[in-house]
C-alpha cells in the first residue's frame, strides 16, 4: 500500500547529433513489467531508503537500460493520486551526459527516439501535458488525479516555470 512518503523518479537522457545543436533525441523505454507495463516512459522507479531522488534516477537508468547518466537537471515534480490514494511523489530529470549503449533488460526495452515521434498515445495520459514543456527546457509542478485503477486521468492542476534549485 502506498503512503505519502513514497517517491519515484523518471529520467530522460537526451542528446543531439551535432555538437551545440538543440537536443533532438530522447532515450525512452517500453516498460516490460510493474506499474505502466507496456507503456513508453523514461527510465525510472521507486526511490529506495537512504537514496536521494537524483541517485535513484541514475541507478534506475543503469538498471533498466545499461546507460550511465550524469549532468542531471530536475525539470518536474508530480503528485499522483489513484482515487483518494496518494501513489507517489515523482521527480523528473533530464540527463545531458550519457555513456554506454542501451541494452534490453528484464525491466525495459530502451530506444533513442526523435522528439517529434514521442508516442504519446502509448504513454501515461498525463505525459503529453508536461513532457513537451520539459523537452523545451521548461519546468513543471503538477498534481494528477486518476480513477481508482489508475487508467483514466480525471483532473489535474499544473504550474510551469517553477524553481527546483539543486534537488
Ligand atoms: N503517470 C505517470 N507518468 C509518468 O511519466 N511516469 C509515471 C506515471 N506513473 C508512474 N510513472 C513512473 C514513475 C516510475 O518511474 C515508475 C513507477 O515505479 P514502479 O513502481 O513501476 O517502479 P519499478 O517497476 O521500476 O519498480 P522498482 O524497480 O522496484 O522500483 O512509473
């Protein structure tokens, strides 16, 4: 059972083909198990005891894709509710330094995708409300209310241009 202390992360490694060009590709996973199985997302998962969200994002990205990421910037923070239940607080990072080759793991199938072909119709329904702003370099703070089963997004409050400092 989730409680108010549960936290999770999503990390989007980004890159561009040309030095100094705007980021034009992001590393996505198709999740193979757990919450959101079969949906596309960024690598991520639950924050473990004794770990910061930033450390969690780096560890989960390595476990799910084999990639080592650094130079992370926090870009978004969300409270997710399924019915009355607070599922978790989710921290979203963009990672600018990426080392290694993406590898399929028991948890995920990773792939680099051009940002024009992000498959929003195969993602959590909230993602199209905030990921475009994040990929444009913006920041977002939001609360998303789903139905009891977590299938349908019923309501949300969203603010852009928030400061996350060193988080
Ligand atoms: N509405 C949503 N939009 C989104 O973009 N990501 C979401 C989301 N709801 C959940 N997630 C992400 C956050 C986090 O990365 C993951 C939830 O963590 P899970 O419990 O599924 O963790 P894992 O399956 O990775 O398990 P562990 O590896 O045991 O932590 O799903």
